[in-house]
């Protein structure tokens, strides 16, 4: 079993930064960081150790953020001004899976292709192909 308190102190800041880069909202990033560690605690027995803890937490954080977006999508104001960088974040998050997840984990969490491949259960070359296709799709959307 992993020691979650130690892991929290070692990784909470990097998970918060990852979420902040994705959302641009510090209050939301703080909330989702807490949910991420709650989910990690609930699923600690499922951590196999086959990839880095930071990668596993980033994956959980990504999923928690996407859950938040699904819950609040209907509540968003359609006429509000976009913050700097928000158009890019929205475009990335609008990509279909696995493009969105791969691009997000690579660009915002800074995970290497090998870690993303382990998380996804794919080969490293497959993840690189997905990443290249995601960048192409992103350029089409922008």
C-alpha cells in the first residue's frame, strides 16, 4: 500500500500546476487537486507500481477535471470573455479521446511518452502517433 500523506506532500504542487495549466483557474485547480487525492486514496489498492506515481496522479487529475467539465458544461455562460490561453485550452479539451488525454498529459503534465504509454496500455510508438495526430487535429480546429 502506498503512503498517501507522503505522496500528497511530494506531488500535490505538481498536480495543482498541471491542473492550473489546463484550467487557468486556481480555485478550480485546488478543488480538483483535492478530488484527485481523494480518488487516489479510494483506488490506492489498484496502483500496480508499473509507472511513476506522478503519472498515475496526473491521469487521475485529468479524469477528475474532465468530470468537472461535464458537470458544469451546462452552467457555463456562453458570452463571457476568454482569458489568455483559454482558447487553446478549450480547443485541446474539445478534441476526441485519446487525442485530448495524450496531448494534455504530454503538454500540461510534461509526462514522457513512455509513461503515457504505460498508463494507456499502449506501445510508446502508438502514443507518439496519437500525439502527432492530436497536434494535427488541434491545428485544424484552431
